[in-house]
């Protein structure tokens, strides 16, 4: 089963946690000094916020999958459509270990498709950026 992922950069994490806990009617499932996440079933979404010195607003969107097979299927469809992807295996990002495939849509909106298979104690180990030449933006992160 797939789950939509939405990651928002916020200027004040504590204030935003309070707001989203009220909106969703439930506490965050993960809270760190610079990050919080809700794994909601209604609507089925992985909603994350972070305070990491980026401009406020939508940072990226994505689709979380339950298996590497589903991840491969999505990456194959993107590549068949002519999109250039940036693939990562066994990366650490957002306090989790995941395999990922990044792409930018024609307007430059960053999308990640990913399969998470474990937790991590750090936000991310791969902070480098990768350029996806099919998009006008060169700031596709190796970590969300």
C-alpha cells in the first residue's frame, strides 16, 4: 500500500508541532530537535516538518511504498516517461534508513519515492546535493 508524503519547512518547530497536533488530533509519532513526523491513516499520509534553514513552505512531496518492488515499479515508470531520477540505496534521511528515487516535475517541484526499512539516530548522513538535469533546479537533496 502506498502513502503520500509531504515535507514542510517551518520557521518555529515547537509552534508548528502544536498547530499540527491540533489539526490532526494526535501527537507526532516522531519528535526530534529539528524534525517531527505524523504517520496518519486518515488521510493516509506521512506528514513531516523540519526546521533546517530552508525557506518556509513545501520542501518536497513523495510517495512512500511498502517494498523495494513497489519502489522499483515507480522508478521504472518515471524513467520510462523520460524523467531523470537520482537513485539512492540504503541512505539515512529524516531519522530513517531508506532506498529512494528523486525526481523533479516539469515545474521544478521535488518528488521522492521511497521505501523505509529502519530507524536512524541522525537526521541524515548524505547531505550532499545532486543535480537532476531534466529540472530547472539543482538543489535536489540526497536527504529529504
